[in-house]
């Protein structure tokens, strides 16, 4: 509740996370052996703890839930950008959150896998370890119902579903960009031939503002070479990009 900007968003996140947790608990009950359940509990704990950390870290930094645009940025990043982001945004609250989840996970792993006195039924009561095929069938039905509710009602609150969907859209968008950039001609730009072949160069600047460019009237000589040939250039002014992505493909 501290991280979430409004109570309704908090309730939706809790419900969605509860449904996901119940799905994982159902999967645990499908295993009859204690050893298998222990390892599944550990795996589920790692998954849930990771999702909690990612969600709350994002809420802490940006005050909003993770969306497709944020995931697109993650897909487009590289090691250098990722390391710079971590260095700039990691702070005391996030470290405390990480250490808390890490300590709780390590305690659970130690109790389940390395302690002979700890019984796995403390985490999973015997009544849930169904041996009846009918009861297991009922549990599976509940699993599919929970999955359906998440997909239809809490799609935006589930990182796994949104991540898979966003990555699929990202690959499709990347392929379309590559195909469009590979074309020798563009239907968006019409160039009239000038007595033979001509070369046209479009100059763009990644994260560059024209406020400090001599070519656009700035008082300092920041573009001396371009300014010399400005009569040969087509200089676009007051252009607004229709997209937020600045992607480069080789």
C-alpha cells in the first residue's frame, strides 16, 4: 500500500497476485511425494519473490505499473544501458526490499531442503495433498478458471502474460521495421528526379534538440559545416514524431 498510488490499483494487484499464487499452489498439490513438493515450493517462491521485487521496484521508481512500453525498452536495451540504469536507480529502499525478499527466500530454502526437522506440510496442509483423481480433476478445473480470470480481468496486472504478449508484439514490430527499412523506396517520401541520379541524405539526431543548433538560428557556431551548405539542404522545422521508439537495425 505504501508503493501503490491508489487503493483500487492496490486491490487489483493483490487479487491478481493472489490468483497467481493459488495457481502455483494448485500445481504443488498435484505432486504426491514430499520431496517433489519441497522443490516446487522453492521454485514457486523464487518466481513470486522475483515478481514482487520487479513490480514494487517499478512502482517505487515511476509510480505506475509495468506496461508494454516499459517492456519494449527492456527488450531493446543492452548491457551498457542496463548497467547504467542499475547504477542510477538502485537506492536504499530498493536494496532493503531486495534483501528482505532474499532473506525470506533463503530461510524457506534452508528449512525445506536442508532441515530434517521441518515438515513440508507446514506450508501445504495434508488436506490439500489430494490423492483422489476426482479431487485432482476439480483442482485442475479451478486452476483453469483462475487462469481465465487473470487473462480476462487482470491481464495488465500479470507480468508473465503481458511480458509474453509484449515480446511477441516486439518481434512483429521489429520484423516490420526491418522490412520497411530494407526497401529502396518509401511511399511516405516522394522525390522528383533531377536529370539523372541523385543522392538524398536525411540527417537525424538521436536525442538531439535544435535549440542549440546553429542551423536553426542558435547564436553559437555548433553546426559550421552544415551551415555552409544550408542552401543545399532541406531543413525540417516543427516536426513532431508520431512514435516514441528510436530503434536502429543493422
